[in-house]
C-alpha cells in the first residue's frame, strides 16, 4: 500500500528532483513501471 502510493502519487511529482533512489530489488519492478522514459 505504501509502495503503491509512493509510485502512483509521490514519485511522478518529484521524479525530476531525484538523483539517487536506493531500493530493494522486489520494489524495482513496481517503481520502473511508474516512470515514463524517452
């Protein structure tokens, strides 16, 4: 639930300010689906 909120609400708003994000491998798939890549 917390990871969902982070990926769906928080990350899209702050992604341009993130320089480093240290996550467990189990969280990476969920986070990578959130971002839009060029």
